[in-house]
C-alpha cells in the first residue's frame, strides 16, 4: 500500500507541478521584462521671462496717414513723416512655482549706425510697474527728426552717403525672481532695430525677447507586476519567483523520475513474483504468435494458474515485453504493463 500511495502521489505531482512550473515561468519572464524602477522627471522650477514690444509714432499730417497725428504697431512707418517714436518694452514673467516677486532693473542704450560709422543717442526713459500683474513697462522716446538730421550732417562731414541706416535700442535688463525656496537672477537684452531704408520706409525688427530658466530632477519609483492576480513590487516578484521556479523545476523532474523508476521497479517486481510462484519455470526467449491463437490474460493469478495447469515453462519475450505460456496450438500471454497487474501485485504485498 505504501508503494501504491507513492505512485499515486508521483502521478499527481507529475500533472500539477508542470502546470505550476509553467505559470511560474511566465510570471518570472514578466517580472524580468518589467524594469525594476520607473524613471520620471520632477520640475524644480521653470521661470520664463517674455518681453512684448509696442510702438507709437508722432507723425506729420499727410495724405498717407489720413492727416492723423499718431500711428501705432499695425501701420507702416514712413521715414520722412516720423517726428518722434515711442517704443515700449512690456516685461512679463511666468513661473512654476509662482514667484513671490520680480524685481527689474533696466538701462537703455541706443546707437545710430551705418557702414563705417556709429554714434550714441540720448534717450529718455519712463517706467510703469503693474504690481498686480507682476509686470513692468519700460518706454524710450526717440526724436526721429533729430536722428534724420544727424544722418544728413554726418554724411556731409565724411562725404559718403549710405542707403541704409540702423537705430539700435538695447534694453539691458537684470531681473531678480524670488521663488518660495530660491532666488533666480537673470540678465536679458531685448533689442529693437529701426532699419531706415532708402525706399522711404523704416522697419521695426525685434530680438532677444524671451529667456527661460528651468531645473528638474530625475526621480525613480519601484514598479509592480501582476503575479497570479496579486500586485507585488517587481523586485520582490523576482526575488520570490526565481527560487520558486528552481524548486518547482527540481520537484517536477523528481516526480517524473520517480514515475519512471516505479515503472521499472514494477517490471522487476513482476519478474520476481513469477520466479517465486513458478518455481524456476521462467525462461527468456522469443515467441512467434502469428500462426497460433493468442489469449491475453489480464490478471497475474490467472496467468500463473494457466502455467501450473499446463505444466509449461513461462517464456519472457524481451522484444514484446510479454510473458507467454505455450500449450499446443494456443499461446497465453501476460502484458507486463497491465494496470490490473500492478493492482494485484500491491494487493499481494499487503497480505
């Protein structure tokens, strides 16, 4: 009975363990294909300074301007009609986290320049602060009539006339942005270039109107995997599933090996039973059953009874794995792999 229980246990394990091993392997592959940590970015701060430029010009009454005295951004500037030009720089700051305050310092510098010469211009500056919007408006005023007069005088003095002249206004700016956990200092120089062409037009060109400061930190957090319906950390899944897979693999191989060994032992036990019961009448040989009647017996006791009744030797044919009793025109055979034989043998060992 003990051996029989062992065999049934091994048979059950040979079915259950491979299934468990397959499931464990699938989850192990999933755990190792999943990164242990998820990397993501945390923004420490982002501060963006943006400058918008606008202008309005005081002009001479003319047909082109419909006898208006001022023109703004959306209207062309005709050089000979401009008397004064007022240019404003609007500073805005967007920050994350929100800034506690922004402190601005501005210093305008203007130059009149053409090929081969350059002259500094004096500007008048006005500031207007909007504390609610945390913005600053810095405006400069250019006497355009004087600029044109200076161009004429200088070109007469040097005896060279150019087709293009530039008035460059640079607003040298320092900005102190106070955040909850730090203070950032920025320098930027928004620039406006008034390009005076010989086609009678003055064009407004802007640059350097944006500055961004930002800082971020790479962070990582443990990932999780679904292991047979349970959400567990990936590192824990790997640490658990790898040794479990090894153990299940060993157990599966052991159970299959036990079954194979039990099969071998059963064949050997049958031979021992027949030798004991048949009193040396067991021999090895080859039996040709093609021309005779073969009767297959399914119980070892029936087979032994037939052998004793006919007082015949029992022949074990290794090629077919069967035991035979040959009597005249009839052959009685016993299959060594017969399930009833195992049952009968186990029963005998318990008695």
